[in-house]
C-alpha cells in the first residue's frame, strides 16, 4: 500500500462528503498520509483525522486570464508539483470536473509520473451547458483522457460519465462506491416527541436538508395545502440553519409551523458530524429524499435526475433502517422491486396512496447492508491505488 497520496479538490465541503470522510478514515487506519490541496473547508478537518495535511490552494479554470489571480494560481500549481516530487507521491486524486482538470494539467508537467484517479460526484452534460460551464466541460473531457482510474457511485452514473467524457478504462480500474457513511451505531434514540412537543400518538416523519424547489420544499408545502399529507404522521422540517427571510418559501413554511392544526414543526439545528445527525434521525418512522431536476444550473439537470447512489441523504436513511419516500430515477425504480425501502413517486399527490404496509425497516437495513455500505468498495479502491 502506498503511504502518501495527494488530492486536488475545488470543493469547500470535503469533510461533509460521506465518501471522502470514509476514505480519509480508512486511509488513516492504513497509516496513509493525505495531502489535500484546495480552498478553505467548511467545516474544517475533524480533529480525529490526524493523517490529513490541508494546503490552502487557489485553482481557477482559466490559467492566466485574470491578472488578479495569476500569481496565486501559478503558485498553487507549483506548490502541488513541489510536494509531489519532494514527498515522492505517485498517486493524485482529482475531485469533480475542475479537480480532474487540475490533476490532468499537473500530470502533463514535464517529469511528472503519477497515477491520476478521477473521483466523480457531479456529472455535467454538454447539451445542458453554455458559457463558463461549457468551457469547463470541454476541458474536463480533454483531461479525462489522462485518467488512470475512476471512482463513481453506481452503474447508471458510470454509464453516463463514460459516455459523456469519452473515457475508456478496463473494469479493474473502475470503482463503484456509493456516497454513503460508514456504519454508525446509535446507542440511544432521543425522545423527539418530548423535545419538540409533538403528540405521542403521532408517528414521526422527517425532511432534512436544503430549502428549495429542487429538493422538494414546494412539493411538501403542496402536500399539506392539497390534503395529500397523512395526518397520522407529524413532519419535522429540519434545516442546518434558520431559513433565510428572503427565501421564497420562508413565509409559507413559517405559516405551516404556526398553525396548530397542521402536524408540522420547523426545526433549524446544526449537527457536528454524521454521528450527531444519525442520532437525531434514528427517532423517525419515515423520511423524504426528494429531487426535482430543473435547468437552473448543471448540478440540477440530468445530474440530479439520475442521482441514484450519489445521494448521501438516501444512504444515511437506509443505514438507519428509515423507510424513505424518494422521487423516481432509474436506480430507485429498480431497487423498489427488490427492497421495500419506502416508496418511489413521480408526483407528490401519490403520498395519499402510500400505506405503511408498503415498506419495512428491515428492507431499508438490508439495502444498506447489501449495496450501500461503503467500506468494502472503498477498500477495493484503495487496493487498486496501492498496487500501482
């Protein structure tokens, strides 16, 4: 096994990505030192990960166009190359489109002999792009030819990425790793009925995450307004931070929260890490992982339509045995035929037809154990890198 690797990532949320967090933990268990090049991270590196050296770096798509960033940009590349050579690092991981562009440029630098691995969490599609994103995509395709191995989440996303980026790799150089947390043991479930003042006779449902049409906020509001909501359930609408007063759904969500006749509670509350979040979620009976594609930006188009195993939210719910209502995509449509993990819907009015007999906690647990537990797949990926 190699003892040092480097990662270049343009993302600021590296330590909230379940795959990256699990990979860091497993690399630490093998005494592998990781040099992470990229912007300041929010949140920062956890104290428990002592094998990570974060080196703040500025990377832009265009190397020399903006004089304001020229020196910082050039120095960032020089810093990566210098450390790769000094530490004799032979493995470089590039995260997402800009990460693989950076990695490809570094690999082509004279004298660089490295294995370049592409970690793809977001897939952009040329037909959906223009302007900056089209330039980004064209360069991503160009530097994808330099890729030696690939990590992506599931068979469908692999098919789409290989086709879109014209990547040709043998099966032995491809790792399918779901965006999913390592198994978290919850010693004791919190009493959310008491904590949130919810009637004991109500079952608990949770919507947790962002606020926007793309992630189902509009659909949830519609479910209450049009009578699709099953009133045996009380919905806890959880966000990390209080909803911005300028958000288009601010007023409507607060109206639902204020109406004592509606089984709905707003609960803005930050959690430090996946462990705290898992404890909170463990008390629920039902969850929602809704995704509504649109053309507002390339993250929300076909990339979201076929989200599949790149949804860390879905994986977390399955790990906890929490039956989940999801919007349709190819992977979920196939899985629901084998695992009664919840329900797959096309429209929010289908909520009124979903019965508790349609799903089971046991099937959700089984789905995580069979397909979403990431440790085995990540260890196989690490062995691939270690055999270089």
